[in-house]
C-alpha cells in the first residue's frame, strides 16, 4: 500500500498515555509483521516510534479501513494509495484528514496560498511537506529551508522563524525547571511564577498555530518576544529562590 500519513504536530510534542503495543486492532496485529518499508511505503517501526504510535492513534485514523476486521479485504476496504483522488491521504484531502485531530492547525492552514494551490492545482505545501509521513517529524531550520526551497528561492525567513521558535521552546523548558524549583525555596512566590509560565505556554501554543498560516514575520517577532519573557521569568525565579519568603 503506497500511502502517506502526515499530521501537524505541535512543536511542543503530542502527549498521551497510550503505547503502540497497547493498540488492540487488526491493523497493528497484521502490520507489525512487516519488515520491509517498501511493502507499505513506510515501516511499522516508523509508526511505533512516533507520537501517534505512542499515543495510540491507529492506522485507520488516517488511512481508513476497518480495524476490527480479520479478513484482509474487509480490513482494507476504502484504503487507497495517496495518488488516488478518493484517498484520505491524497494531498487534496490531507488537511481534512489530519484536521480531524488537529483542528486549530487545519482551520488556519486551509486559508493559505499553499492550501488553495493544492485544491486548485494539486500542487503546494501540505502537512506531509513539513512533517513527513507517519513518523511525524519536525524539520530542523536547515531541513525546512531545503523543503521550502523546492518552490521558494531563498526561504531564509522561514529558517530564522523556526530557529527562534525552537530556541523559545528550549528556554521554556529551562524556565519551567527554574519556576518548579521555587516550590520549596520560595513557596509564597511560586504560584505567581507558575501563572506567568502558563501564560507564556499559551502564547507559544498560539504561535505554533500561527505558523501554519505561514506568516513568518509574525512568527519570528512573537517567538522572540516569548524567548525574552521566558528568560526574564527564569531570572526572576532564580532571584526568588535565593530570597526568603515574605
């Protein structure tokens, strides 16, 4: 089956308590025996190691089919290669398929020049362009530049925006650790730090959605603002850790 699964994942990652080996359906039972990626267009291990596999999102969520069927023909009913017009993972349907779970990103993306190009001409950036297939990868700034360069001459703005966004993500993790540390060193200030941190998380989440509108200038500026505020909060947390509670 030559098919493509691409779902936009928040730069902060998809959380979930499920595990790939706990998904009880015929898709997993059968396809975990596959060892050669060429037989499916990708390997089962790609899925198992992905956020979707860890979160218990099965094959049928994007490819269709009947995960309760034991007969191969019944299990694959409606499952079509990505190059067929009616396939759920055809470029023209991909945003809707991914958007079943990632509605915010879909709602922003469908109004972009890329989405309109895909619908009118079958050409343009889709979820798969940036995130790959079922492994749901997040490109590095250089990788993103190479992918954008397929159509754009010098996509430097996209590389810069992603680089700052990724740096802000790393700083948020460090800031969270600093704020968590005040739980015992300054419990009076700790709730204030937590509130400020959650506000930054919400801002970062909004920027992730805005990314899918491809407004790189906006993403670059807002990511830089979050980065500065996160550093400032981490500094405040360090000071408060050394200051006796009032």
